[in-house]
């Protein structure tokens, strides 16, 4: 049984991945502290990603390392950008070096929503020139570039997964990302939803279970492709999200604020490459939204 280490395993994507992958692999979740609720099928490793000795011990004897950790997000990265470059970027390079030396496969979870930036051609293909407009996307792109260099120089086995806009159980919009999560939770709590701009911003929303299935398909991938979009290939505007919520019987209270400079008008990612190796059917936006609404109605949040 392959051993998979998820760095940032307590986060939204990391925790869902640990649950999903533990059905088939021996999964280790590595994070600064253990979660309050543990999955009995996952082994938890408590430690600091930025401690070189602890990190090296954590990856020992692992077959795959999934790098899902980030200390900045799109909303705060323009203020905390040096943290992203001096810590996330530098330590990711160190991680790649360790994994290349030990012949460990790496899957780096990047950000398709911010790395591409402003693009005229939609949906955006992996071959498009990345053009981030905020520091979060720039940090991710810097990490990607180092990964690619290791692949060239060390013939290492590292893959980049550019994830669009995931949503679903386990997300917490208070950490700086997740419009659908915020819109649903605020509506169910009878709170007002703030939309920056006129609501025409379009994103590629993908249900978290689909994200897990797609990343899972990369574990045994042995081809030469380095970059995969993990996405739905479908564009949904903020106003579309509100309209769909109303169709499902919710009553969102929306207030529109001034647009933000960090928000690209439209980002939809082409997913044909990942679909060529991914065998599961992707849920439609309507299916995913309904699943998450039903989940939240039966969950304390």
C-alpha cells in the first residue's frame, strides 16, 4: 500500500483529501497541530513545515507527498506578501530538494484561480502564459517554477495541480476564501452577503469531492505532463450563485460594494487534460450546490 503524506492536512482541501485517499492508501496528515476530530483511517503527524529536521523526518519512507500548505491567501497576500515569498516559497523549494533526493513523487496544489490572472481566451488551458495580478498567485507561480526546474535538473517526478474554486464540507470562508461557503452560511444564519463589484465576476466552482477524485487520479499518473487544471470547465458568476440559491428555497440578502483590484473579472479553467485520466463524472454546479446546502442544513457551523 502506497504511503501518502499530505502537508497541510488539516486544511479544507487537505482534510478532504486525507479522508478520500485513506480508502485506498496509507495516509499521513502533516500539520502544525492535530485536528479536534480525527479520522480513524488517517495517521496524524504534528509538526512545523518550516522546521527542516521535522520536515525531513515527516517525508521519510513516503511514496507521495501532496503539498497543500499556504500561510497566505488571495485576500491578505498583498499585505503579507513577504511572508509568502520568504517562508512558503523558500521552504517549498527545500521540500522539492528533499523529495528529489529521495525519489518521492510530489503533487503541488497550486491556484488556478490566481496563477493565470487576466486571460482573453476562456476556458484557460494549462499552456496559457500565467499572469497573476496578486501576490498569492505570484507566490504559487514561483513555487511552480522551482518545481519544474527540479524536474528538468533532477529528473524528479513532480506534478502541479492548478485548482479552480473548490467549495463544500469543511470550508471556512473566515480564512479568506470561499464565496459559496460565505453566501450559504450567511444566508442560513440570516446575515447579509457582501459582493465586491456588480456580481458579474465569473469563477470556475468545483465541488470538493470532485477535487479529491481528480487529485487522486494523479497519484498513479506516469506520463510526461507537469501541469493539470483541476476544474469544472464551467463559468458561474456571483449573481448566478445567488440565483441558484433562490431556486433552492433560500433567501439571500445581498449588498453590493466597490470592486476590488485583486479580483480578475473571469477565470474558467479548461479541464480536458485531467479528464483524460480521471474516470469519475464531475458533478454539475447545481448538484454540488444542492449537496452542500443539504449538508449545512444538517450540520452545526
